[in-house]
C-alpha cells in the first residue's frame, strides 16, 4: 500500500518542450495541477514559464522580452555565457528554474524558498538569444561550506561535457572567494559520476604538472577541492601508497594514460581570466 505522499510524488508531467527540443521527464515536480492534465508542457526558453499548449506559448512569446536569464553576465567565452541570478530579486524566474530542474532530480527537496540562493545559469548564444543549457545553485551563506547546492544539465544537452564545465565553474568561484568547496550531499548517481570524473582530472592534472613532493593540502589549495574529496579521489584511483614507512602519492600508468587520452579530446574548458565576478557581500 502506498502512502498519500508517495502517490503525490509519482511522475506527473510526461514531457516538456523547450525551443526545438522535446524531452521526457524523469521525476515528479510540483507544477500547478492544471499542467498535469496536458501531455506536453511548453516552456518559454527564456523566462522558463510553463504553458499547457503551444498556442499559449506562442501568445506569450510575442510579449516576452527576455533574451537571456534575468541577471548579470559574469563570464563569456565564444558562445558560452554564465549569468548570475539572485533568488531574492528574481523569484519567479528562479522558481520556474527549480520546477524545471526537479523534473530531473529525485533526491533533492525542492526549494520554494529561492531567496537564500544564487543561480548560475550557463547559456549558449545564437542570433535569437542565450539558450539555457544547464545551471547550478549555490547557497549565499552555506554553514557547511558547500560551493554548490544543485546541478543540472538539461537532458537534451547531457554527455557533451557541459556538466564538467559547470563543476569547473563552481570551483573557479571558490578560488576567487579564497575558499575550498564541496557539493551538497547526497549526490545523485549521475552527480557522483560527474564529480568523480572532474576531481580525478583536476587532481591528476595538478600532480602531473608539479611532480616532486606535493601534499594533499597543496592539491586542495590549488584546486579549491576539499582535502576530504582529494583523499577520496586519490583512494579511488589507487594513488595512495605506503612506502618505507610513509604515505606517498603515486599515479599508475593506467591513470596517467587515461588523463592523456582525455586531454587529446578538444573539450571545452573554463578560462578563469574571463570571469568577471566578485563574491557578493
Ligand atoms: N554514464 C556514465 N558516466 C557519466 C554519465 C552517464 N550517464 N554522465 C556523466 N558521466 C561522467 C563521465 O565520466 C563524463 O565524462 P565523459 O563523457 O568524458 O565520459 C563525466 O561524468 C562528465 O560528463 P558531462 O557530459 O560533463 O556531464 P553532463 O553534462 O551530462 O552533466 C549531470 C552531468 C549534471 C550530473 C547530469 O547528468 C544531470 O543533470 N543529471 C540529472 C540531475 C542530477 O542528478 N544532478 C546531480 C545531483 S547532485 C547535486 O546536485 C549536488
Ligand atoms: Zn518568456
């Protein structure tokens, strides 16, 4: 027998349409009741407002003035931009973003209270405007020193390296703040896979560049990854050895080769010098 809350959390929206993309949803999201009856929810690509028919969306689009997320552009490289949006100043937009992301996030409680968060939205720009690819949220003041609360790459853009640059961006912000950071727990399976891949790459890069003696603290300070996450990553790639009475960090050929192979792929990366940002006071 299912409890009322479980029944209420069954996937309630089948499909969404955003621009030219139509995607099936993964999980329950508390969209207003009226949307659960329609087969496809149509979202305005720019303000993320939901509509129950294409007709309503087209009518809206004639009036919607947004061509990018309603915040400051704090980074641009080629066609990729990041916008910083304050949950308190742009409540409607940020609530729409949370409703959308909840469709693909199971384990997180959805925050109706968006005020304590900043949202970093990554977009790809073309002649029509800046189209959202993914985002992450960040508590303005995290007691646990989390540098990221929720992360999402929209399903139509997944597995193209965008999650990796969202994560990299969150660590670049931490570097500017002079802090070490870690994502909010628990991580989803996909979140864990992506973080493990990012951590491994960032740490191995550091080790290959430094050689010689390097401590976990030094790696942490250079990457803004917490010492705990550095340790776990080193353990997971079997790089912590006990040698002549001492713990040493030692990369296997397999790990180095995997890193070199990844390096060969021309992947997008974040250029820290293009970040135009000061920590909000
Ligand atoms: N299967 C296996 N490995 C994967 C997968 C997958 N489906 N997705 C990511 N990875 C690993 C791979 O190592 C990948 O590198 P590769 O493609 O070179 O092999 C690496 O992670 C990075 O992949 P990206 O393409 O950069 O990541 P993507 O843009 O797909 O975004 C994300 C990853 C954000 C986790 C995405 O899967 C997503 O939005 N999922 C739904 C929401 C979610 O679970 N968010 C995390 C919740 S935890 C939190 O918010 C703190
Ligand atoms: Zn709109």
